[in-house]
């Protein structure tokens, strides 16, 4: 049986009975040892607990396979129970957080973290200890190990302030047992494990049975593998995988997707710093090139301000080429020299799409040269703030390579004297348009629209400056 009391110092005092003999364990020292029935040491805490206390640890530098990589802060629950004569189980349970600063190497694969990463850590170990418990000891309830971001790379693992254990070790068992004790991890030396978890930067399990996963910036959510670039992550992915961005990224070449995967930007930004090579096609003309069906891009920002802006080296944001069932969900595309999105012989649906500041238009829907498949774009919701919102030049349209746009609230305008078609949810600037049955024809001058009207038509005149004289020779409405 075990009787647990609290003394005036708020320390645990226990009366431990083994058979008919009684011994007092007070605070963190034991008066004498007892003979107990031998049991196996495991992670399950035994009935004869001698030590049971919690420490708050801060600024503990954590090491990985490639050196120190993080600062930890955690609670450490320490427990010791007797399992035999001079034989004990010692268990330490950790629960806290970690901070990995920019510039360190990821703990498993040694990939440089170009931005800081934060997460949680949990784990610990159990040891079988053979030795003698000290007559008295004092385990501090709070410890600052002294690690800092400035000294993380040079900090010596297991070092401590001079005020604790002479500054030589952070092994709490040294405070409990007399010199000469022996401690061995259970499970053949494998009885230790820590798990480091992040929202978007992967999971690393560091264990005696083997370490898996990693902490990084571009993560495969299915495998927990971490990569140094988005393209590397895509190349290694399988159909159905999700690549998660844990940081902003710059790219020096098009990110090309040739698998049915999901890219989850988690609100981060991809910024291309390259220009389209003169004469290059869909293989390197955009920040992201989608060349496979069943692709999802979500929670992503594309900013083209540092990429090619002027013809013929302008970049597009996303070019979808001969692919079906492509979905864009909560994507923002801005400042590209070309179009925000190009739909070439593909079927694309966009939800919560935002565009602005793109040089050509928000969305270009066209088959492209040599493409025989329909080009279909559906806008479910979003804001297209570009002057030209949805556009098709019509030059490559055939009986099979058709163009279709589904966007509630948008009016379709045929551009006079051209094959071009424009879809807009607002009056066209510097344009006069005749709209009949929801379909409009746009003219570059008011007089051209007047000449094309039939009596009773309404001409909608967009905002702008029109330097012309008007001859109105039929009944009509100018709006």
C-alpha cells in the first residue's frame, strides 16, 4: 500500500510499505532502501513511486542529425519507482514547444531553413537504473539552460548553468542517485522518442527505433518528407499527394505540375524572378505550369512583380495546358506581365479568385496553337480587378477547340472587327457597347456603335474620354 501526504514545504511525503516493513520517503530523498518484488521496467508507472515532480525548462538547445537546430521550452515530468533491490525505473516525459531560427539545418535531412519554424514537441524516455538513491537531493522546479539564438550553433549539448550540478550535466538522474549508478534505456536501448509537430512544416519523429520525417519548408503531407524546393517536392510526389508550403518562395524557373496533386500554399507567396525565354512555349512561360488533370491549387499568392513584364519575355501567373478538372481555391494572382491565368485546351474552375495589376488580363481562355480540346473556365466567386477581366482572342478556335466561360454576373462582349471576346462584370472603359439578350458587342467609338444599332437599341458608354463628333440619325438610347 502507499500513503501520500504533503508536508509544510509543499513537497510530497510518502509512506511506502513493502510487506511488513515501513520506510519514509520525504521530499526527494529516501531514508533507506527496501526489498521489493522484481518487476519489468516499462513505460507504465509502477505502484511504488518514490519521485514524482515537474520541472519547467527553458532555452534548451536541441540537436538533430546535422547539429543544433532549435531552442526548446517544455515541462519535464520526472518519476522514479522501485522494481527490485537497488533497481528502479526512471521516466522523463516532455511536453512543450520549439523554435528553429532561419539558417539552421533541418534535423533529419540537413536542408537549410530559409525562414524560422515553430511547433510543439512531446516525448521522453524510460530507463532501468541500478544503484543507490542519495540520502538527500533537491531537483529544481525551474531551469534556464542558457541557450540563445545567437549561440545556438556553438552551444554544447547537455551544458548547464554553473548553479546546477556544477554546470557539467543536465542529467537529472545525477541528482537522484549516488555516483556509480547505471542507467539503460528500456526496449534494448530504444526506449526513447520525441515527436516534433508543426502546422505546415512537417513532423519529425526522433526515436531509438529510427527517425522519420523532417522539419522544413516544402512538405509532402502524405509522407512527411521535406524538400528544399517546391519542384523537388512535386517531382517526388505521387498522384493524390498534397505539397504544403511552410514559407514564401522565389523561383528561377517555372514550377511544372505533371501529376494529380494538390499544392496548399497556406497563405504563402510564390514570386518568380525569371523571364520567359524568347520563343518558349508553355514549358517555361509562367510561374506555375499545370500539365496534368485533377490538380488543385489552394491558399496561394502569386506575385509576378519581379518576373518578366514586357513582350516577348512576359510571364503569366498560371498556365493550364491540356488538362481537365483543375481547381483553383482562394488564389491571388497579381503583377504579371502577361495574364493572371491562361486556360489552353483545359477545364478550370476558380473559387475565391483574386487578380489585379496583370498586364494583359486576369484570365485568358484560348485553345492555343495546335490544341484540339475545348477551353472552359468557370468562375464561382472572386474579384477580378484587372481592366480586362476574362478574354479570348478567338484566333485558334475550331469546331472542337471551343471556348466557354461560365461566370455569373459577367456580360459577354464580342469585339467589333475582330474575333476577340471579352467577359466583364462592369461597363467597359473607353468602349461603347450594344447589349442584347445579355450578350454585347463592343466598339472603340460611340459613332461606330451608333452606326451598328437598329432603332430602339441602347448603347452603354463606358467611362473614358471620347474625342469625336456624333451623328445620330435613328431613335436610340445613350446610357
